[in-house]
């Protein structure tokens, strides 16, 4: 990563093509990610970690015992804390399974919103909507043998599978 690149520029680079590659975003931000069992109460955490953190001095820990879609959301949430709140992180932020921590709820809501934006960039959501519309058109034109349904049909499902449902 170029030193001049902003964190959001790093994120944007990986939003060009689905699926958004969270592991590469974390790596390029200089964050080391660990996926480990963290117990039933904890979704994830971000720590100041000079020894086992990445070049940024931070490590993120994701509870590997949660559903893969949850783990994806947790990683995006902790990346969001790094981008928005790294100056507020004293030793670390531990998020419970409701994404509550020692930070105020205001900051947690901010992290949840940015996490959603990282996982579901506007561009991908637009593509998903277009595919849905094309599929509907395709169904209506089946009698006319329109190729549209064949081109676009089912692609929205793939898009959604990529984005994932964070709370399933
Ligand atoms: Zn949090």
C-alpha cells in the first residue's frame, strides 16, 4: 500500500469486484487478522498490538465459532473501528455479540453503518437491483424468447450470496 493512500481508498480498491475481499483490505491497512474461538459472548475485537499486530500496530480478532456471515460482518465492523476510531482505541475494543463495547453506542452505530457500506457498496447494490429488474422483464418476455432473462437470471442470487446476510 502506498503511504499516501487513505483507508477509504484501500477499501474502494477492493469494492470494484465482488466479493469484497475483507482480508486483503485488512492486510493493506496493516492490520493482522486472527480468527479464533473467543467464547459465546464475544463477536470480535480490535487491539493495539505491537507484538502480534500488523504494521499499523493493530490486530483484529474474529470469533471463528460464529456463522461465516457473522464473521464477515464482524471483520468489517472491526475494520470500521480502525478507520473511524483508531485514535480513540486505548488498549482495545471488545465487541460482544450485539456489537456493544466500552465505546459509546454512538460509535458502535457508526461502525455498523460503515461495516454495511464496506460489505454492500452502492455499486453492488445497484447491480443487484438491475439484475432483479432484468429477471422480472425476462420472465415477462419468456414467450417472446428474450435473452435478457438468460443473461441476468439468477445473477442477483449470486450477488446476494457474495454480500451475505450479516445476521443470519
Ligand atoms: Zn464495535
